[in-house]
């Protein structure tokens, strides 16, 4: 009995930090519609800055209560200021870009903060300071509970109460709630949204920083905190309902309990359980526990231009490019070919993802599941059936498609951020299954020895095979989007109601598109497995999914050639910088620079600048 | 009469569809001007073009002698133009009082200063509902709230987009009385209307808009008296 009680209390204490981070994330999304990937980085910064400040304040003012708690508060305030700075310097310039484009910028911020933290505090995990007078444990019915947990247990409800007062009793809070519902109207009433957004970013980042600082005595600080908490915070926000602070609290408590008790029964799969809970909640309550349906019309502020058939000059340009690629082995060495193989495969992956994000209007945060699905399908066939490469490459796409078919059935019931989160949840579930089912998949060690058939074992031959498959795949996707199927898909994106009214089954259309997209991602995955000779769970991890999204938006989500440009630019950039010290910082800065300079993405910029030379009519400016 | 609001050669497009062509329009101080026309003629677009929201526009929009065509909507609102959208767009989770708070701006010279209590005198229905979420009120109450919320910004000019749309006749009468009250208080009003009776009962002057072009400009009386004109541009 005492054991269960202590376990519940432990769960409540771990819910506190999670709630703080999630509340900030939810607030920022609700008002600014920015999915802030960097939120986990603010949490991490809160921990590191808190660590330093506790030491500094301790030296200055003695190691009492005042020094300790004011250090944590100051750390949170500094993180809040950093968040506000990110908003003013970067995000404010790109609010008019296509929806979700801002997340590319926040991804750049993640990279920058990672390297700066490494540079400032070093790579080793740091132990947190103990809070004064809160060392040791108290006994509850014969079971020990760390004293500091009591502080954390209290922190959640206190912050919830303060938050409630702020949102309901202050002008700032009323404006925040109004802007969450209809920010354009708030602007038309004379409120300068820019400062409102900055304020929201300050507050949200402050909460993340506070969450990071408060957990110091329990968890310390390490460089993996950012992504670690981000996934959990997303789950909490979505389970609770986007924009609902009370929902975030409820969900944080739920996840906290799940983690506390999950550790007892299935020690290694708390992450799976978390995502499983999220999937179940979203299937039953599509907008989270306390959320409400996303407002139609608020999400998509900008309509894409209609797709135009490719002009003949552009076709010639594409032919020249393909011809150059075919001839590339003539002057490229082994290294160049390996890089080109990567670029081609990722271009196919990004194009498949773009089909569902751009024309489909559904942002998948979990497409690595199908990329990895194809890779694992090929590798498992090699391992257990000993089938030849050509057959495996043929079977990889349908295997990935099958996975996408099953997952898509759940996901296409949702849209917007909820769709994104559910795809992420399923991808994480698939990832954990692969990761933990070591006897079949090799787990963390992956599957090795996936080598191409003898006829393709030469680097150049395999390069040509990849080139042929990827070109065919990209052309097929392109063709599909210009077909009646593609028209119906875009109709469903631009106006679901009107599309339904003229007899298009929008959901089915999206489901089919999602499955097809998964199939092409699977082809890319299969090719990737043979290119590397091995498969690891990494091919399915969040990072791979995010890479795909970054490529799509980086290149320009409104252009069909966007994912090609994005994949090429990002892969090349990574390769270029990888050997340098602080390459993450440089890559992050480069990503942010591109985002600021080309708010329509690389391909969007190229089209606007050079489009007329290849027969693409410049659009009327709108 | 000095022009408070002036549109000179304004064209506007929604996405890529051009809706307005070379609109010239003037609203004087303390004047109530009606913009009448059929469904889809461009009434709402004209109003949105003044605020610069949802449409892209060319041409000049001047307010109190100042060119506002390059300003963001919130700056235009702060200069003293109050916008009441057609769809009302009240914040449904916020109470009536909170909605009013969102609209509040500092007192402005040359314009009456409003408080919730003063507004409840014009819209008595709202007084009893002040703590109720706006989403739980009727269409007529929401329309009143939308106007009251805009008045909290102490505007000199109010843009009313289709104020009588979808309202019961008795509410339409209250609306007309409210517009009369605003004029009394010294405000200028530009309203778009399909309901010619309503427009006729409140407006001094009228513009008839058809397919994005101004077809008539003159005293309201003349439009009401000229059946041929109405038949040409307004009858369905």
C-alpha cells in the first residue's frame, strides 16, 4: 500500500516538469501557431543555466534558500528572454510563410543551442545541486520519498493556478485567449500582435526553462534532454488538447503515473506506452482530453498556386540534369558517388513525404516509419528468406505501404497538428518495436550484411540502379499529382466540405495518398539499406522523420521540385559541415539563414527568380 | 464637409481573383454612408480593403488626411477606424466583458470615450449577459457585442459589414437605433448592406456597388426615390 502511494507521488513529481514544458509549448502553439521544436532546447538551457547560477549565487549569497531558489527563477527568466529573442530575431520575419515553415527555423535553433551548450558546459552529464534543507527522504507508510519530490508535486498545481489567474484576470491573458481563437480579429481591434507573440514566447520559454531548472536536483543536466523532453511534451500537449492548459496538466499527471508504474511492469517500454496512450486517446478523442476541434480556416492562411503542367523548357532542363547524373561517375570519385546516392535516396523520400504534406495538406511527423519499414523489410528478407536483392526491392514498397495503410486508417481521421502528432506516435511505436524486439530485428545492433546482388555490387552500378529507381519514383509521384487523383487530393486539402459535396471521399483519398507515399518512402528505405549494407533502428527514429520534414520545407513546400532542392541542399550541407568542429552550430545557422532569406523555400526562390527562363510563368503577386 | 475616410482608385483582390476595380469613395465627419449592392458585388471586400485584411489592394486609402494604405490592420485600428466584421467574429470562449476588454484602446481626441457601462446603455441586452461566454449568446446579441467591442476602441469611424444580416426584424430595428445613436455621438459610419430598407433608415448618403465598380453615388433619398436605378443595380 505504502509502495503504491509513493509510486503515485513519484509519478506526480515527474509530472511537474513535464507539465511546465508542455504548458509553454501549448501556449506558444495556441497563439502563434508555431510548432516550436526548440522548446526542448529551452528546457535543457534552463537546466544548464540553473546549474551555473546556483553555483554563482551560492558563492555570492551563501548556500541558503534565497540563493538557490532565486537562481532557479533567474535561470527561467533568462531562458524566457532567449525565447523572446528567438521570436523577435527569427520567427517574427516568417509568420507569413506557409504554415509550419517556422518549424524549420526552430529546428535550426535546436542545432545552434546544442552546440553552444556543448561548448559552454562540456559533453559530460552534470549532477544537479541539492536543494537546501531538502536532502534525503521522508518515510511514507514505511517507504522512502525524496523530500524534493514534495516541492515538485506542489509546483504543478501552483503553476496551474498562477497560469489560470494570468489568463483570466489580466489584460495580457485575455488577449492571449482571444488571439488563440482569432488572432486576425485581435489585430483588427488595434492589438499589436508582434508584441503579443513576443510575450507569449517569453512566457512559454520561461516555463520550459523553469521546468528544466526545477528538475535539477532530481535529474541534473545532459545534452540529450532537449529531444528527450520534446517527445514527451508533444504527447502531453496533444493528449491534453492543443491550447488547453488544464488538459496539459491532466495529461502530464497521466503520463507521469504511466511512467512511474510502467517502470515496474515493462521497464524498457515506457516510451512505447506513452505513445500508445496517445494513440488510443487520439483515436477515441481526436482533439485530446480537453481540447476542441481545430478552427477551420485559421490553419491554412495561404493557398498554394495551382500546379501547372511542366513546360517544355523545364523538361529539357530536367533531362539535362538526369543526363548529367547518369554521366556523373565519369568525373566523380567514390566519395562523390556515395554522397549522390544518399541525395537521390533522400530526394525520393522527401518527394514521397512532400506528396502528402504539400498537395495532401497533411503534415506527417512520422514518415521515417515507412522509410525504415522498407529498409527493414528488405533486410529481414535477406536475413530470414535469403531472397535476392531485386525481389526484396520489389517487396519493400508494398511492405511499407501495408504499414502506412494500417497506420493511415487511424491518422486520416485527424488533420493539422493532431494528424502530425498521431503519425509521430505511431512511428515511435514502430520504432520501439524494432528497437526492443532484438531477437528478430537485432535491436540496437541492427541487421548487417545487406549487400547488393553481384551485378550491382560495383559502386557505379549501384549508383545507376539508385538513379533509375529514384528518377522513376519521383516521376511517378509527380505524374500522380497531375492526374485526376492529384486534383481530388488537392481539392480535399483546399476545401474538404466542397470536395465532399461534389462526391470526393476526402478521407479515402487521403488514406490512399498516405499509403502510396508510404510505398515510395519504403522504396527509398530499401535502396538505403543496400547502399549502407546494414539497417539500424535510427532509420525509423524521430530524427529521420524530422530530416524529411526539414527537407520538404527547406526546399519549398509549395513547389513540386521543392523536396529535391531541399534534400540535395541539406544533405550536401551536412556533408560539407560534418567534418568541422561545431558543425551543428554552422548547420543551424545556415538553416536559419536560408529560412530568413528564402521564406518560400529554396525552390520557391529559384522559381520566383529564374522561373521565366525555363518557361514557368511568374505568379501574380497576391 | 471634410473627408474623414477617402478611397481613391482602390482595387482589391482576394487571392488571385480581382474583386474591386478603381473604387472612389468618401465618408465625411459625422456622416453615415451606406454601401449597397447585390450579393458578391464587393461590399465586404471594400470594407476589408480599408482595414487591409484578407485582401491585397492597390490605390490610396486616406484617413483623416493620412495615407494608411501601407499600415498593418492594428495601426489602422489605432488611428481610430473600428471594424465590425460580417461574421461578427466574437471570441466565443471569452465572456462579454472580456470581449469588450480585447477591444479597449486609450481615449482618443475627437472621438467619444466608451466604457462597458456606457455601451450597456445602448445595448441593454448585453448588460445582463456580461459574465456569459459570447459563444452562448444569440446571433443578435453577438452582433451587438461585435459593435460594442469595436466601440471600446473609441473609434472616429466605424465600418459595419452587413449589420442586419440574419437578424430578426425586431433586432434590426434596435440595430438601426444604435447606428442613429452613434451618429448622434459624433461618429462617422460606413456600412455595407443588402437590406435597402435598413440602409435607407440610417444612412445620409449611399454608394451602389456592382461587380466591383461604383455605379451610383448620391444622397440616400435619391436612391430610395429612383426605382429605375434600383432595378438596374440592386434587384435580383
